[in-house]
């Protein structure tokens, strides 16, 4: 099946990154901003969702989700989720440089089973 290319402007959402980062109280990784600026929020294979903490004319308003999730897990900043309700975060306490922050995941099934739900992903070299 041939790959179908879609014009970026169908998905791209204008983002005022200075306003978003001011609202969040922290900077965001450059690669995340580049992907979100080009494609908007992503649904990858109906399994993984990459969120964006802003709204554009009422679309993609994940701001409430970000604030609620941050209240429940201080020190981390959510940016995505899986179909099984696992949530991906950046550990904002690990570095002042957003491009160096590790990704952590809260695994819902481990939490339900009484195990430590947090998984840390080390950046590749």
C-alpha cells in the first residue's frame, strides 16, 4: 500500500510557546515543540497519544488534563498517554534543561496491583 502524504497545514496547530511555557512554569523540549508545531496532537497507531497543553479555537484543549495530572503527580509534566491509561511525563526535577529531562511513565496496571507504578526511561546515547 503506497504511503499517503498529507499537507502539514491540515494538522499543524499554531502554538504560542512563550505563553504555554509561562502557563506551565517551565520550558519544554525542543524536539517535542517541533513535532507538535508541525503535526498538532498525535494519535500514533491508536495506541499512543502525544498531547499538547494548549487550545486552538477550542480544539485539542488538554490544558485541564495537564493541570489535573500535575496536581496528582508533582514534579512531573505529562505529555502523552497510552490506550491502557499509562501516562508519560517529563521529570522536571531532574534538570533545568528541558532537552535533558528523562521520560517517566506511570503504569496503571502496576498501580492497581500494588506495585511501584513509575518507570524511568534513560536517554539513548
